[in-house]
């Protein structure tokens, strides 16, 4: 006997949300999915009238869904939307993603830029990883990648006059990041994690995360229902990362205890609220002595990285 949708009470259910007990038909799933993202944007004032939003699109399903949703909301919320894809330079990995991002942006009528580590920094990620190995630097490739990608996106946003950068971090990513930072004892990073940053600086374009409360499996279902083309090439460096272990661990927990990922993210949100009064005012934004960009340190992470690698970053 088929289950009836708990929303419309008419059509057969096709998706069971274990953490809430809802059974949804295809139609109600789409409506509810889009509403949740819209509510996140409105509740946290992620996008306001007249914003110029740069969407970071890797070409993976989450970022294509984000682009699709933002394109849909452009008129309603009256903002300008452009998109960027970063080519990190990982052999055999990113090219299909770039192609998909370009196709989707073209279909949706969104201006799209491709920027690369090679052009911006003079080295691909593969080359950087090789230099780091030769120099005995133990940092994980994903750490280089994250630092350099964030910097490049921020620089591009400043250049094109965007006042927000939208990223496709979903509930799973965010729960993993909370756990990783707690394991590392990095409370400052937990505070800076929220749906939008608690601190601002004229050279730092705020990052917003409209999918922060949306589970990854629901994004995959939405992408399938909307016939958004997917690719499943995995970055060769991902398996080396701690994040991969945490992902598997949280998936197991979620399976046994539905709602775990939501609880982790909402606990982090509550923590951020509590710490806003104590930790946030103590965060000092300095100017990097080398590149002049904002940083919580004397020398920013990008410049520190290049110093460690013994290479100089070409001027932007
Ligand atoms: Fe970069 Fe790591 Fe993602 Fe690969 S898995 S693209 S190295 S962050
Ligand atoms: Zn329904
Ligand atoms: Zn710097």
C-alpha cells in the first residue's frame, strides 16, 4: 500500500524525510525545498534589494542547484546574479565541472567567469602539492585549495563589484565543519561559520550560504527532479582528508539517529549567538603586512602559504 503525501494529502509520497517524519510527493517536495531556501534567505537577510551576488559554482550538484534557485529568485528579490568557477588545476578532475557550470549559466542567462589558480598564482594545485611535498610541508591539499580558492573568489568579487558571494555549502558540509573545528579546538572558526559572517571589512566580500539548512541527499533529489545534469568525478585529494572520515561518521549517526546533522548545525548557531557578545568583539581584523588584505593575523594565510612554499604570488 502506497503512502499518501503528508502535505497535499492527495498524491502518493515519493520521499520520506526521516528526521521530520514527513512523506512528500514530488510536487510538494519541490515546493517545500524551494521554500526552505527562500525562508533561509529572508530570515537571515542573506540577499537584499539591489545586491550583486557572485555565485561560486564548482559544477557539482550543490552549486548547480544553488545557481538554479538563485536564478529563480532574481526577479522576486530584485538582485543581480553572476557566477564564477574556479579551476584549481587538478589533473582530470575539474574540466567537466567547468563545462556543466558554463552550460547551466548560459541556459539561465547568467554571466559566468572561469578563473584559475595557474593564472592567478602561477601554479596549479597539483604543482603546489608537489612543491609542498618536496619541502616537507605537511598541510593537506584541501587546506591549500580552500585558502587559495577563497582568496581568488574574494578578489574576483571585488573586481566585478559584487557585494555578496553565495556558496553552495549544505547541511552536511556545515555539520562536518562544526565537528572538524571542535575536534581541532578552533572556536573562532566555529563562530565565523554561520549562515553569513559576523564580521565585515571593506575588502572582504561577505559569503552567504543559502543551502546551510538543506541536507545533501535532498539536493541530489531536487537536482534529479529538475533534470540538472550531474557528474560524479571525485577530486583525487578528497579521500586523504579528515572531512571524508567525519562525513562517513556523521552519515552513520544520521542513519541511526535521524536529525543529528540538523542538531549539530543548530547547536553551532546557538553557540554563535552566545559568543557574539564575548568572542566576536575580540576578533581583530588586521591588514596583512604583505598583501594588504584583511586578516585576523599579521600575515594572511595566503601570504603565509606562499612564504612556506618559497614562491611569490603574482600581483592581482
Ligand atoms: Fe580542493 Fe580538496 Fe575539494 Fe579537491 S577535494 S577540490 S583539493 S578542497
Ligand atoms: Zn503532496
Ligand atoms: Zn597577505
